[in-house]
C-alpha cells in the first residue's frame, strides 16, 4: 500500500479523486463561414449562365412569337403568348414523333450499354495483345467522322450493290434481292440503330473497362478462395462495384440518343419516307428551317429539353443517393 501511495496510485480501498476543472469536456468550436470557395465558383457559374441560360432565354421568347413572311423583310415578330404551344401540341403528328423518338432512344441506349459492357468484360478477360487490338479497333471506330460512317453504311445497305443484300441473298434469303432498307420505316430504323450503336459502343466499352480496372484484385482473389465462379464474380462483385459507371454512361446515352439528328437526316436523303422516319430533332429542323415556323420549332425544342430532364431524372436521383451514402 505504501508503494502505491509513493507512486501516486490510489489503493484499491481508497476512492478515486474527483475530476477537477481541467477535466471538463471540450466544446467544439463554431464552424466559420469561408467565402473563398464560393468566390472561386463565380466565373464557372457566370460562364454556364451565359452559355446555357442565354440561349434558353431566347428560345422561350421565340416560342411566344409568330414568324412569317413579313419578318424576313425586317418586321418585328408578333407576340402570341402560348398560341404556338397550343397549336403544336394539339397536332397529331407531333405525338407520333415523340413516341417514336422515345422508343428509338431507349432501345439504342440500352443496346449500346449492353454491348459496351460485353466488350469491357471481354477486354478484361483476354490477354494483353488481344486487349490492345480490341482497344485500337474501338478507338478507330469512335474516331471515324460521322458523315463518313453514315456514307459507308449507306453503301453497305444499298439495294443495288450493297454487300448486305448480296450476303443475305447468297445464303438463300431471296427476299432481300433488291431490297431497299431505307424505303420502309422498320428497316430504316434498323439501319439507323446499327449506325448509332456502332458509333457509341466504343465510348461505353472504354468507360466501363476503366471502371473494371479500379476493382481491387484482393476482393476478386478472396471471392475465388471462397469458391465463387466467373459468373458469380461478374454478377455479384464486378457489376455492383461499377454500377455508378454504368448508370452514368446509360444516362449520357439516353440524352445523346434522344437528340439524334444528323444520322437520320443523312439517311432520309436516300429516299426514305420523311414523315414516317422523323425524330424530334428532324421534326424541329423541318418545322423551323423547312417551313419557317420558328415559333413552333422553339416550342418543340423546349419540350425536348423538358423531356430530356424527365427521362434522365431517375438516374440523376439514383446517383445523388449513391453520393450521399
């Protein structure tokens, strides 16, 4: 006991000393507001407002004006309020184009992501030499100019000298002898889907492959030790871990495929039925440039903007929930 007292350690029979003023619980300091991060964001916000807000502002103004022959000679456009919206959205041809555009967009987006995921998994499974060949091939397809790509596919599907008709006829499908792929809506959109998916798969495949390379090898090795096969590793480990990457590329594909214009316009120039193959971008172009109805075209363009937000909102919300975790 004397040894404990000498060392300053209380004995088992003596009570512990009471906590003094120095043992009080520290109170966290109040968080101060720092204005420097917000000041650094001001240039970016101003650029976004000028680059995005100003065109949308003029689009809204144009959607409430009526343009005609007089405006081509310098007369100011007549303000008509919401008449352009009522006139355009009560026309039956617009809604047919909307349904066609949404179906085309979703089919192309999901097909592109599925094929891109397959190529990404393939690049991860093969050896280095084959992976480099696949990556170079994807980059060449992605780097090919859009007009050149559409021209090549038009040659391939030509009803007179196209390789596709020749091959299908040679294997016994005589129905495709002289078949015009761009003359019927269903075959027209098949060719358009082939072109758009072919041009979009490289971006998706390389993006998903980059996500696959970030998966730790220790996790995969532990799964193999536990007896997991390739299928279980892919479905239960790889895909859940790269789900944010897949969600982002799917969101981007939906936005891009909803605004497809040039590919459809170039294919329509080969004799396709325009009224049956129009998508929203082509519909706006023909209404504004072709017919001079800039007010109605602006109204449809604002509708496309709202439709893009509606289609992409579920994926944006899921990304926000993942970031909050």
